[in-house]
C-alpha cells in the first residue's frame, strides 16, 4: 500500500465549538497509531511544512450512519 499524499485531519474548532476537518499535504509519512476498538488509524505521524506532526483522523468508531 502506498503512503498517503494528503490526509483529512480532524481538529476542534473553538469558534464553532465543534469538530472540523482540514486536508493536510504529506511530505513524509512515518506510520500511524490504530484505535484499540476498531483497529483503524486514529492518528498519523507525518512531516508537513517542514515539521513533524501527529495528525488525528476519525477512526471507524466515529463513523456512524446518519
């Protein structure tokens, strides 16, 4: 499986008082941490904008049918 080139991250938006999403461009990919419940990625270790970051995403547990 190829490393991702962009990740749809989730973050808390203080102004809206809710979760929001943002596409992050990935320069280097260094793996992920999986959710203990659903075993899907919960966060990714990446390099973007010249900095190493931990980017959080919605795991399978948070994806509910609407």
